[in-house]
């Protein structure tokens, strides 16, 4: 049985059949109701189930508990973790679901929160006798090498043994022009903090978050490559121009003080293609009024 988030069920089904010719069935309400024996799990030895559908339905869990599985693969398994609150353990419905079954294979690419107690609760899904209870120095061991296999990107291989991801080499390139220096200055942490303060003055709470997110992403993209930030600024320009046109249509003849037209003049297509875009583009994108 495969247990995964709902948006991954069809992908699991497609890839299991395309790669291994395994005809897995996805659990649905209709299939549950039309099961001949009353227990759909007993009739389908290769099943794909949505995580939240199982964790929130007690009737489904009762039927699941009455079946045995050779292997239960849990994708995005970190969602099944529990947490300590003071001296008490908060078990989520997803964690309780994991306690119903045996022969678990927990798969996730998300690291745990760094708290040994919570990590121990998660590992208790695999070995309850060994990891049960609150973590205490000298009592519980943190060695999980016999239960856990960790692979970094560089170690992932295709079926033919070739690396799954191409080798990535990073180089530090010195700033070679005043234009590049202006762009780096405008994406500096100091400038971002100043623009965050301007974003905080916006009345819309949702808009504050959007502007703040855009500021941090632009800095990351600049560190990636000039092309990455260029494409982001181009998309940003198109969205703002579309909003401008919509306002012009909805309010014919109305002035638009929140959009400063002086930012639009230097942003011609020819300027973009000739790399005379950095300062004007950045000023346009970072205008809090826009």
C-alpha cells in the first residue's frame, strides 16, 4: 500500500505502472461503498491511499486495521510526526494512522525540526519498543543507522547508474560594471530591510506578505544568476502593466497616483535587450506604491 498526499496519488499510480507495470488502485469513496466484502482493503492487494482521507475517517481506519500488508510506503512521511508539549505528547491524526500498521517504509526529503524528543516520537513508528517514551540522556539512543538511509543529491543515481543530477559548480564572479554594482546595492540586506519597512505601511495585510516575499526572492535570484533576476523582473513588469491597463479600463480618465509613470519610460524592450535595465527595473519593482 502507498500512502501519500492527495495531490501525489495519480503520479504514484502512473509511475508505478509505467516503470514496473504494477496496476495499483486508488482508494475513492465510490470504491469503498461498492466493495463486495465490505472491506475494500481486503480486495485490493496493491492500493494507493490519500493520507488525509485515511487519517480523518475512523470507519476507513477500522477496515484498514483488519488487513495485513507486506509493505506500507508512506510518502512525505514527516507529516505523520508527533510533538512534545511540556510533559505531554501531542499525537496528530496522521501519527495515529501510522500506529495502525506495520512494515512501514517512511520516505521524506524534509528534515526534522531538530528536537530529539520529536524525532524519537517519529522513529517510534518504526520501533516502538526502542523509541517509546520521552528522550533521556543515557537511556535512549540516537543512533538510527540501522533504520534510516539518507542520500544527498550527489548520491542519487538513475537506473543506468549515471548521476540523477548534473554536477553543479559555483564560482564567485567579481562585479565588473557600475550597473551591476547598483543592482547588487539595491538587493543588499540593508535595502531589503528599508523596503520591508515601506511594505509594513501598506494597509492590506496580505499585500505586505506578498511584497516582503518578493523582496527576499529577488536577492536569492541575484545570487543565482543575472538571467534569473532579469526574468523575474520581466514577469513583474508584465503583471504591473496588466494591473495598470485594468485600472485604466475600469476607471476611464481617472488619475493613478499609486503608479508612477516615470518608472515605465526607461523600461522599453530595447533597453531590456541591451542590458540597460537593472536600476530602472529594480526601482520600478521595489516601488512600494506599485
